[in-house]
C-alpha cells in the first residue's frame, strides 16, 4: 500500500535541503541513489534571469544589485564617522 508524504513534511525537508545543499550536491545524491529521470532545469534559468537584470548571486542565497566594487572600504566608512573611541 502506497501512502503520500504529508505536504508539511515535504515543505520542511525542502527548507532543510535548501539551507544545507547545492544543486550540484543534490544532483550527486540523486545519482548515487539511482533516481530515475533527469535533474530539473531550475537553476540555469534563474541564473540567466539574475544576470539579465544586472544582479549577482552570492553563495548563501544573497542576490545583490550591480556588479561594481564598493566605493569605500569598511575602514574608510568607520573612520569617516569621526567617532573618538574608534580613533
């Protein structure tokens, strides 16, 4: 007898996988388990969309606007505040 996995459990596992795994590591796990079918094409269209709008992706799920280097360093920003305790 086949029983469906409850949706809340699927959502919880999906969240945990998103935090702990990458697309490449998930593909590898599925290949190791002899899962049938091709991996979904989820990441490539997303990356193309990010580039199309001038954004960039950083490891950890951070998407930033623009690709230019910051105009000031952290040191310059802190010293520019003129806080005697930091001097």
